[in-house]
C-alpha cells in the first residue's frame, strides 16, 4: 500500500511505513500502475513522475515544469493517463495518444486538471473550480449538460463489468449513480 503524506510518499509494510525519498517539496500525489504492475507516483508541485519499488527506492522517470495541477491514473484498459498542463496523454506500450482538453479551460497557460477517470466507455475530467467533464467519441460534455448536480466531492468509476457507470458523492450526503446517461439519486439518510 502506498500512501501520500505531508512528509512525502511512504509504503505501508508489516505494520509500519517505509519512507520513500523523492526530490522534496511535494505536497500532492497521484498514483497509478505501469504495464508491469509497478507503482508510479506523480508529485505536485514538482511535476515529477517516479517509479516506486517495494524496498522503498524511487526512480525518476520524467520531470516537467512545476505546477500544482495534473493527474495520473490508469485507464480501464490498463493504459496510463497523465493529465498535464495543456493536454491529457494516454500511454500504452510505445503508443502515445494526445487528448485535447475541453475548449475554454485554458487559464494562465494551463488547465487545472485534478483527476482523470476512465469508466470503460468514456473519460471523466475534474477541473478545479470548473467541475466535471465527460469525453465520449471525441466530444467533451460539461456536467451540467449531463444533468449531474454541481458540488461533487468525490467521483469513482463503477464496476469493471459495467462500462459507462460512475458514482458521485456530495458533502451533504447525496450520492448520484450515473449509468450511461441515466441518473439515480440516493438522498442522505437521517441519523438514527
């Protein structure tokens, strides 16, 4: 288990944490797996991509321009999804696909991408102060166009055998299930 803490990245093993030394100055982390199943971590604001080994060693793979924004995740097909300042990159083997962000999001030369999720049918993008976007067949739609209420606090893809599904959680306890365009709302339950 890999954990991002205020001290950096640490590995939980045998009831203790093993610190992993990165460059230093990292405050936020995104995790994914490479094609061999090894852990990768994207540190922010250093914008460095590291490969982590079980013994606590870290190998620097890439270094970009420092930024507070960016995302690292895995696609439903196992590809690596990296949201950078100007675009998303989907990597699988030696192939790299560049995916443009939705129009109008570029602010001060960057898109403030926070998270990218692949639901097995479409890509979902969370952008700071702008909300969610869904990309299907090369077209981006904003969450309002999808009927998803504003204020999402947490988003997760549905089951692997249910492509096109997502779960959204809200701070007031509301849960919304998105199933290929169909929304089901689960209202907060009273205490007791």
